[in-house]
């Protein structure tokens, strides 16, 4: 229950040196770097992808010219699920909600005339993440770019798929094996790439509260650390390349407090429970995306304002990377103009507002410190409850996460319908005869046929024998306990497709059946 006025009494138990430190020092509540944005701003990304790889490539070049400082790839639904574009399961979905990537040839088109050693690339892919990552590495190899020089982030978060987003590919145990294979391989060969982006974003979009987003996401993060250690990896060998991905919702101060509490909880747990010694293993680095679920079709220009406040909360909370949603995303994928406006929102924030000149300017606020401590307490309670339920995998199998999120989502919707929570333009200040003059991006159904023809042509010209040898080696490694990344890169270089590699692994790993949640 929030109060009208906060005073020193509300932070009576707070010990500044223990609980806050100064920016750049343990437990990093205030920031992971002392200078934060003084020498460079956060990485400015826009989630981009639609239609064919060459169409998305043109969007990449457009946004880079507009000042974007990092690429972020949105894949279509078939790609997210591990299907080729010519698979019957992909019909009607090719290129609709992201870009279709079936092969190394597509990956090369996607990054045509882009210097992979000069740009950071984020890929929002989870179930078949290892396969798309292998294609990206193969693309870099063909361009002559050493893997030691490429930078970026692979979302690669299978656990939140079972919890919230539901675009899984393999069962949880082999999915965790693929993730730890990526940890080990990248620590040795791709040292600058973030091997996972542990995502609270989709958990929040599904209806979770801020405290649940924080608690569930950290629980997933600790599960990945445990999996890495069980796989024989030293915690400091892989933990420095773990990153996080949070939502920025509309309760402005609560979001700022959430990021501060996340840094503190991660640092303390990594040090005390997992005995991490490297400073980079203790620092929670995170990307933020403004809340898609808060955007409305009604009065869509209001979405510009919502996004700006959410972006400000992310920056005041110390984000390392930021995506701002476009005003038209409740209608379609963003157009060039709305994407540019979303980028300009970040640039105005960085250059014109002055908020980057001071690190953690709200530190010491009675209200913000009380919120931070409150969220930390709630998250600890959630983590304890997950442990009592048997851990993250047990909670997934029992449907515990799904039920908790469903309850929160229902309570939120009821608050809106009862007008206890106002959504401007929806349940207040509505305009019944409103008409939108937005120019909506349309993805032509013809692109599916074009992509399928391209895929057919690839299969005709490639060496079928070379592909089969690569897939056979992939199967052999999957049946053993050898690291799968070398075989996945080999298969990508042979022009094996996403669907072929996925089917090969499913033949060994099986498929996932979700629990029935009532």
C-alpha cells in the first residue's frame, strides 16, 4: 500500500554503504559503472524485421543512417519455432511478425553490406537460438570477420518461453544443454558476445506484476547459472556474458526501483551463493524495451507519450541498451517514419534532457529507496516460494508460473474494466467516432511464395551429400554429450536449413508437451 508522503522513517533499516554503495561499486544498486552515460550513451536499438531478409536489411541501413547504434533482429513466427518457410506449419505466417530466416544464405542477405565487427547485433530468438547463432557465426566467417571481434546479444532464454511466451522448440532439459553449450563455446571463441538475455519482458507482457517480473526473471537467471556449473563450467568463465532484458511499464518510480533492486539481488546472490569472484560476474547488465502491452489502438498518438515516459524510467534506472516501441505497433509492424520517431525519442532523451549528466539522480529519495527495498523484499519472497515448489523446472511442469501470471493479468484487467485504473483514450477520455490516419506497414502475402522459391532454389544448388554428412554429425553429437555448436556451424556452412537442423535435434531430444493449466 503506497503512502502519500515518504520520510526517513520509511527507510529506517537502510544502510547506505551496505545496501547502496556508490555507482560502480558492490552491490551496484545505484549503477554498474561510476560514469554510466558520461562517456557513451546506452545502445539505441529498434526491434526490426519483416518480410524477406533483403527488406529487413534495407530497414537496418535506414536506421543506422538515422543514428541507431545497435541492430535488433525480429524473426517471424516460423523461424521462432524452428520451421522452414516451406513447412506446412508456416503457411500464412512467413515474414508477418518478423523476418524469415531459413538458411545461411538468408543470414547473409540480412547483413549485406553491414560490418559485423563494427555493429552490435541483438537476436530475439529462443528455442532454435543455437541454430540462428551458428548461422550468424558462419556469416561472420564467410565475411572474414574474426569471431573474437563480433559483439551482440543472443536472447536464448528457453525458460521464459515455457513460462510466458510459448514459442518453445525442445523440452526443457535438452534446451538447457544447448544453452550451456553456447556458454562454453562462446567463452572460448566469441568472448564479446552476450550468450543469453534473461528476459522478464515477456513475463511482464503476459500480465505479471513488477515484483513477479523481477522474481521470476532472477529465478531463471540463477537456474542458468546452476546449469552452467553442472555442465562443468567455472562460474566466472561464463557469468560475465550473461545479460538481462526487462520491461519498462508505466508506473514510473516503481520501474526505476525494479532495476535498482535487480542489480542488488543479482550481485549479492552471485557473490554469496555462487561464489563468483570476477566483478563482471556480479554486475547485472540489462536491455530495456518499453511496454508493448500498454500501447493502445485508440488514440494511437498517445503511445508516443507513453513510450517517452517509459524510456525515461529505463534511463534513470541505468539501462545499458534500450528499444522504444513505435506508436503504430498495435496495428502492424512499424513503418519507416514511426520507427524513426521512436529512435528520435531516445536521441532527444540522450541529448536534450540532461538526465544523463548524473548517475542515479533519484538515489537517496525516500520514496525510491522505500520502493527499491519493497521490491527486493517481494522478489526474495517469490524466490523462496519457487524453491519451496521445487525450483523453476518443477514450477514450469506444474503450471505454477502460468497460474500466478494469469491471476495477476486478470486482476489488472478487472481494475481497468471497473475504472479503478484509467487508460487514457480507452476507459476515459474516449472518442467513439475516432478515425486514424496512420500509414500502416503492410507485408504482402506474395513474400511467402518468394521466400519458398528462394529456399527451393537453395536446396537445388547445394550439395545434398555435404548437407546430409553435416546433419549426421549433428545427430551423433546430440546423442553424445559433446558440445553441439561446432556441428551447428558446420551444418550452417553446408547450407542445411533451420528446419532440417531442428528436426535432427528433435529426433534426439523429442518434443515438449506443456502442462494443462486450470
